C-alpha cells in the first residue's frame, strides 16, 4: 500500500482514492475543425508510458475532490499531486 497526498486532506492511503484517467491530454482548441480520424485518436488512443505519468484521481473515500497526480507507472510511486488547474510539480508544467 502507498499514500497519496490529497491537496485538501494531506497524506491518505491509496485505498481511499479511485483512478480517474489520463491527465496529460488537453482538449483540442478548435474541435469543429478536427477530422473523424483525429477525434477517434483524441478519444480512444492512449500512450502506455513507462515512468512518470500525469493522472486524475478522486479522493472517493475522503473529501471526494478530484486531483492530479504524477505517478511512476513502473514503481507506482506518487511523485507529486496538485489540485486540478494547478501546475503539477516535477512534471515541467507551468501555470
Ligand atoms: Zn481529500
């Protein structure tokens, strides 16, 4: 078992959280200009990275807030967490 730092509750056991998906993607700026193939790729095609990966998690067994986590997919270590809309430390993101 490992802990995840909820931005609102602090360090909590991972069993209190639910995985919410890939947080490294952003919605296309002009979706009306996308082809069907480009939409297909945006909706269904995912990378399978080995190493740090930005993910959405929800603190379902606690405050029920959504957060983003930078998780090493090979070790499951949570490297950083942040509230949605905030830069994710160690990911290279900026506000
Ligand atoms: Zn929480």
